[in-house]
C-alpha cells in the first residue's frame, strides 16, 4: 500500500496567514499573559485582513508593525520585494484591514472560571521512527524545510514551497513532488535525493513547468486551511479547530498538543498510539479521554481520567509563553518532543 503526505512552508499563503496570527498572539502574550485571542487572517495580493475577537490589557497601536514584522520573519521582506516585485506579496505596498473586536462576555464567563474556551474533539498520534510520526510526513517536512532554508539564501528560489512524498510499504520513496518558485531554472534533483536518503522512482519539480507567481498574488491565503500538513496527514483523523489562531484557553492548540503528548507516552513499544479527547466550553473536565494502541494488528482501547485543569495543562505545555510563532514555523507535532 502506498502512503502519501504533503508539507508546505510558512511562505505558502495559508501558512503565512497562520504565522501572522501566531506572531500577533505572541506579542499580545508579552503584554498580557492571560489574553483571550481568536483572530483569523486572510492574505490576498498585498492586503492582510485581520478578523476576530480579543480580551485583555492589550495595546493595538502596533498591530501594523506586528504584521510587517511577521512577514519579514517569514522572508517576505524588502529584499524579497525587490527581487520578486509583483510576483509575490510586496511588503512595500502592504495594506492592513483590522476587523478585530472584543470577545463575547458569554464566552469569557466560563473561561475565567478556569473552564475551556470552546467545545471540540482532539486527536493525538505517535508511532516509532523519526520524530515519532509517519515516514512519508517526516520526509515531506524534512525536504520542505531544507528547500525553504535554501530559498531564504537564494536570489532565484522563492519561499512558497510545497513538497509531497509517497512511500511504499517498505518505506521506499516512490514519488517526490516539489513546487518551488524559480526566477531561473534550477536543478534540485541531487538536493532532493540527498535529503531523502533515497532515490525516488519519480521526481517531479514544478509540475506545470513554470512557477514564478506565488504567495498571496497567486493564491488567497486563509488561516486553518493546511490542517492535514499541520497534523498527521492521513495517518489518523484530524482534531477539530485550527491550532494557530487561538490562545491556549480555547483548546484548539492546547488539547491537540496534549493529545500528542499523551500519545508519545502511551506508545511504549506499540506500532501506533491514538489519543482522543473532547472538551466542553466553560467546563474544566474532559467528557472523553480515550487511548487506542495498535501492535502487530492487535488493538487495545481504554478510557482514562484526566484531572488536570485547563490552567495546569497550559502550564505543563508552556503555552502561557510567547511560543506560538515558533510552533507554527516548526510544527506543533514536533514541538512536543522537547517534553520527552
């Protein structure tokens, strides 16, 4: 059976939107560690639209600076604008539309009593191997990061990058598909083979032949549209909610992260471990917490009791700190490995 996974760089317009929201959240946490935040981002051409709700002791006067700093962090800085001009988002021509409002007091009532900020279902996954994720996803991410870092240093390669890896049952890479903006043709074949440690049966670089116009000029970017890349590809179901647009109390990142944390601990020599959690808005307890392990085709499943409050889980995972942009850049699935 063939398995396929895709990865995208933070230069991809959807991930650019995710990163902008995460970057702004970090700056707000620096102002007020108990900030309540739910902000979606849309990026099209040179316009960035911010829409959502916040509550806390927050100064919004630097919002435009935060957006521009996030774009520079990604690589869409003034130098990039000079090289790519109208072929990518141009920070010199940026327009920001602010539609951020105040969080509903109905939501705030439950959160300040140390309840979760939303209801939802959340899934964690772990398996043996590199980073304890499925091989096809590990390789897609590894290749993507390598090409992104290469593009950051290049005058000819762009940073809106997609990689897709297909492996067979033995783990051999059958197909590697790469999309990288190029002002001039570049042969990346040797780089791809070196990163994968395997010579694919087929390598496809820029399937349409020419890829120059990219980022939000070629594609409207919206937060939360790359969940399969953010989570585990097709290895398991995807937990509810985008992990990049909410504060830790909202649970969208926190409980998906916690489910991954538990999956790593319950893996214990099994072939796979799945963790399923659910939350209720305004309530601290988790209505459902279930562990499923697979070993040599045998499946074990049982419920567990979780007694930690939202505040305790947030502190355990260090989500009361400005760490969201780094996790968005590096992947929340990988970030849990530091707790091993």
